C-alpha cells in the first residue's frame, strides 16, 4: 500500500450491494471487514489502536477527523487495529502543539486504507437500520464485480475467533514486583490503559497469552485474575471458557471487561449473541443497579450477553444495564468474588465515571488475601 493524492477516488461497497463513492485518505489498496460506527467526538487514535476493533471497518460519526493530529502517548496497543476507516471530512493539518504527526501520515505508516467525503451520518443511520454487515473499501478497484469478489473473501464476524491473533505471544509484567497484590491478566486483546489502571492502584500484573491454562498462571502466584477485552465471537472461544471455569474453581477474585464479561457469562453457561449493530462510543448511559446511579461510559462491542439466560442463572445477578436499550452491561456471581462489565471503565478516550470498578477489584483482592 502507498500514499495517494487527496482527490483519488475510493469506493465503499456494502454486502447488501449499496455502493458509495468517496475520496482516498491514507494508504492505497483494498481492505474489508465488518462495518461499524463510533459516536465519539474525540479520541480517534485511542479508538484506532483498540485491539477490539480487529476485523472492523470503522465509521467515525464526527463531522471532522484528524484536526488534532497524533501523539505516541495516545495509543492503546502497538499498532492500528482497524481494517479500514470511513470519514465525512478529514483535516490535512493539525492544531495540537504536542502532536508529532498528521493522522494521514499515521494511517499511511500503518497501511490503513481510508475513504472520506462520504455522508457518514446517513451511512450510520443506514447501518443502524439494516444492521452490521461486511464491506470493502478500495482505491484500486472500480468495477463492481471486482469489488464484490473482494467482498466475498471477507469472513463473517459471527463465529470468528480473533483474540488469539492479537494476544501477546510472550508473557510480560508491569508494576512493582514487590507489590502485595499480584494479578494474572488473560490477554484477549488488552488495552494498555486497563493495565495501567491496575498498576496505578498498586498491583503487579503479569500478562499471559490468550490460550494460557490455569496451571501456568498459578506459577505467578496471583491474588486475582483479570479477563481482558478483545475482538471476535466469544462463542468461538471454548478454550478461554474452559480456563475461566478453572479460575472460578480457585475461589480467587476475578474481573472481566467487554469480551472478558462475555466469557464470564459463558463460563456460567449463559449464552451470548451477535448484536444488530453493536455499541461503540464514549457517551453510552449505564445504570448501576446496586447503587441506583447512572454512568456515562465508553463502549466497543458487537456481541452481548443473553438477558433471558442471565435471569435463568441462579448464581449470577445483573448489576448494570444500558439505559438506551436495556442490554446487559454488568454481572456478578453470588457464590464467588467474580464480576464483569460490558463497557470500558479504563475510559480511553471517554469519561471517568466507571473507574471505581478497578477500586472494587483491588478491594476484593485485599479482602481475599
């Protein structure tokens, strides 16, 4: 892939045959994945580097993208994880004094094909109506038959296992090795700030590859376990569900976020399902049923926990619900110190309303040491 001129045509084809013409921004080539949208006004660099976006072509619903450039500190992983990007307007110049480069150069360096000059608000409304589907972006294919051929090669997200692809290949540690609290992290696509939130609270964390078994993690002698966010369908991750069941058998505190939330549910034989169009953004209202308080949350997920199955599980109670659609946003086990949320309390790039969940996790570990 190479850089292109701003007036170079680009094409977006949806699986249902809907075709959009725009202009190229970033790298040149052909890419595809499941189309989704993010409603956040800022935080595009954090969003692009979130491993949970692996396999996705992202619509940024804000009218302008790129006006404050990029800086190394804003990344959530080692590379851009989205497959492609769709924008309305892009800024070729940036105004933030601390920025080190433009968004366009950043996309070119990471080989990300992007299309702009698309009516993204109309496109978001279309996806909300029709549901998530595969799509393809191309700056080189203009024939609809060729675009359809490229589209046909893209796997469906439903049933797709992606976490083992983005997980760390080697274990690593963060924090003070002499800390009293030791947390084993199962990395299904963990964001950097999740780890930092635990380190900031005095924990020493060791991050393990997605397919690590309990025995290997126990050698670290952890006081608690964490299940990370990540991409793909939790129903395809039997290996992880088995490990979560083993962790629950230890009786030690466990906390899960996003995909980790779905895996805790499946470890309790609660089904998950593919959502119509998913929740992605930094302004989703959630109600904490334990306190009665509302939180504005950051979210990024296309699968959810079956609300009927949760209510039929006697050892699990619902702790949080989404105030927009009443979907399940948090659960906890009654017999074990295990809980999870569907949203992202590490809050990058969103608000800080939910950071208390890390305090709850640390306090649970302290009370069980």
